C-alpha cells in the first residue's frame, strides 16, 4: 500500500485587493511562500477576476460538448498542436507506471481570433464561441496577475519579468481544457486501475483549476512521498458562492526559479478500500458520480528561454536546488525554450499519436 497523508493543508489566499500597494506586497509574499512549500495555493473566487456566472457557464458548455455525438467529437480529434478532443485512454500522464491510459475525455482550446475558434469544434458548442473566448481571456488575465505577484514576491527586477513573457498576443502553448471523467460504473476497466489521471507535473508556468462541489479525486504528492487529498472546498470556503480556484506551479516556473517554486506531482484517483486512496478522507465528496473540471494551462511565448530569473531569493536558493527538485522528475532536465519543453512532454503523454517519434526527447 502506498504511503498516505491526511488532506493537504494548502493555504487559501484572497488576491482581490492586491491592486493596492500595501496589499500587493503582502499577498505576493503569501503566494511565494505557498508555492515554495506546496506548489499549490487556493485563490478565493470572489468574482472579482472571473465572474461566478462565467465559471458556471463554462461548465455548462463543457457538459454540452462531452454529450455531443461521438462522430462530432472525432471530427475534432487532437493533433500535435495540442488542440482538439482526446478520447478515453488517449492520454497517459504517467507512462512509466500506467498499464491503461487515463480514464477521461478532454478537449483543448487554443487561441481564439475575434471571438472565433481557429480550430475545429463540435457543432453543439459553436453558439458559445464568443463566451469561450472571453472566458479564456479572463483566465489568461488572472494568470498574468498572479505572475506579477510572483515577480513582486520574489523581488524580481523588473517585477514584470514573468508577465512580459506571457503577452496574450504571442504564440504559446497556453490551453483552455475541459475534462470529463465518467463514473467508475461506466468504465469496466476501472476495476484494474486505481487512477483516473496518472501522476504528473504540469507543463507550463501556472495552472488554474476549476472544480465542482462534491467531486473528489485530486491528490498531491507530499514532501514525505505520501498522497494527500485536495478538497474542492477547504475549511472556511464551504459557503462561498463558488469553490476557490486551485492554482499550481508548472515546470517552467520551477525552472525559472531554480526549483524554489515547486512543480508538484499530482494525480486523480478512483476510491478504493484496497489502495486506501487519500481522496476518500474528504467529507462530502464522492467518487461515484461523473467528474467535470476545467483547467487553464498558462504558458510563456514559445521562444522564451528558460534561464533563471534575476532574483536574489532565487540565487540564494540555488545551492539547495537538488534537494528541492527531488520530487519532480522533470525539474532537472535541460531545455532551452518553453516550446521545446512542451513538445518533450507531449511526446511522453500521447504515445499513440507520436508513435516511435523520439525527436526532442532526452535519454
């Protein structure tokens, strides 16, 4: 049986007042401390940066998309540009240990132009293209706000170092992703597996995760090598109009900060009395229902070099880099640009699509 921990004690931060000078400094320090210790932080969703109605509408669109006829989704099959629909078991996030691909469907949206998708999308969601474009822009703007706060908290000179690399009009790997996990009862192969999505770290800079109340499954790997559940609504947020947005650090921000900010490994599990998954420890959450989530993966411009940021705190941390990266198998890899790193990770994840193409992989 795997080592287990109790539910993760991830800090909850309200960034709605961070435009005020004094609050910016305080909130920035809280964010950096949380990212350095956990790699994850809850951002209280006050409706200030992304309206509650936007989030709910995005989930409604997601459900419509996944209920589309199979042939309509297959017409939008995911390509090597990381855009489109991926079916059950198409993705294998932990290829070293998974015998069966992930138990989920996904749909990746790339950039929009003038409120229109520039990729094939199912006919059922075509009436919502403008809404999707606005929601994607809102997510990117929130990420840039967080990245500015990280720059302030790290004492980067200039503090806009990260935001400048994430200009919305530059080609990048940024993706808005809808995810659907069928209930275990609808997936017979689930009896042979204990994960819905394999253990992995995220590929980009910052990730935003939106979840629905009551839907369990997410776990993070702790510093003691145990799995800890990540509740949708941590204590103190149960009565909020919308669950907090879960923010986590991706590989690129970890590279940029020499490992100071943690790109933490995480997974989505099935509940099982045999495996004793930590997700079962969260009261009020269920594994038996369908699970929907929305993710925004924020990436810098494709040609961004992954060199250490000009920060005294990052330089001071460099001597402890090896220990800080022990839990992240990707943090010590040497890559030159943001796009090279993304292509390396996609080749590992979509084994069937890339086949024997090993270009860009390291030994």
